[in-house]
């Protein structure tokens, strides 16, 4: 069976070596390699970065298979998935602000805090009052109820073997917002199914999210792919490369005279060192 993987950057900036490593690893370890743009954050994603990312990948000689999937073009599909979760009575509106959640409980959670469940047990009357008042809200998944529905689930991590999914550790995650009918979790799970991804190859910083994704896959009847969470490339300061830290982009490296072959050799050497 062919290995089908994907590269799914958010078009919020130019690619750097960390992106290149993830893309190269996916391309070299897959028979079919798809490209997807995760652009549901309209405030940060820019059309010019979609073109730039394609240019950078082509410059490196990394060619993708099939049509590019752009998340913002598939909002109707995500609404359909949202309706499925709603019919299963797994969603509830959360009116809490980030500040209120942070004050209630502080713990690591995909760069957020674990949600303490404040709005999960609101009375129907209080919930309706807040909705009619137009208070902004997000839709959260009742993870405990979803776990009871899905039962024990596991996923295969290449390199370490089978692991039991533990979605309860992350609390009731956000599945959609009032202004956007989806979230990172919902999009990724549905897109991987829609693109027939058999192997998800991505950075180890997203390993925790896999526990939630496996739960959603079970609830929606999607097959769980194999996973490989690779180590991240770090800079001279030991920190992982990131856009927000102004990591050198591939475009800047190209302007410095560095060739695609030199970059590929560096990526291969990184992989050899990590193996």
C-alpha cells in the first residue's frame, strides 16, 4: 500500500529550515505527498504567502501530488462535520474569555490553559440568556462524553509503536468559534480523511494534539492514520526555529547564495543525526 502523507503549513509567513525539514521528510518517505494550506485564521494568513510557499518548495525540488487543498475553500464541509458533532450532543457553547480561563486554572494545553468546564454545566436558561445577549462564544467538545462514546482508542507512532490515546488530559477543547465554523483540530482530522492520508508526518510539537485527533476520528468514523512526530530543527541558541522569533527564511538563505542542494544536504545530515 502506498504511503500518503501531506505538508500542511499555515500561510502566515515565509518558510524557514524547520518547515523545509518537515516537508523534505514527508516527501522522501512517501509515495504520494500532498500539499495543504491551513488558512482558516483570516487575520494572520495572507494570499501572498500561499504563492511564496509553493515557490519555495519548487525551488527545493519538492513537488507535491494532486491538487492543493486550501482550508478556507472548504468551510461548508467543516460545517457539516460540526452538525454531526452537534447531533451527537458533544458540543456546548463556552462564553469564557481567555483571561477567565487562565485565572481558573493554569496548565499546558496547546499554548492555552486546560479548560475547567465552567460553561459545560450551565442551565439551558442561562445558556439561552447568554446566546440571546450576543455574548461571543466558542463551541467546545465534551471530551468525557466523547470518550465514553468512542471507548479506548490507540494510534501507531512510527519508531515507538502503539500508544493509547489520552484525550481527557487536554480537557474540553475548542472545536469551532462563532465567527468560524471550525478549528485546527476539526480541520486537520477532516482534511486528513478527505485527502486519504495514511501517514501523518509532522513535528513533535504537535504530538499532544494527536490524542484529540484520534478521539475525533473515532467519533466521525474516520480511519486513524499512522503518525510520525519528528524532532524539530533548533537554532544556535537551542530553541526551535519559529516565525515569531525571526528565523532565517528560505528566501533569505537563497539571497545569501545558498543553493537548494546545500539545504537538502543539511536536512539529510539533520535526519542522520536524529536517527
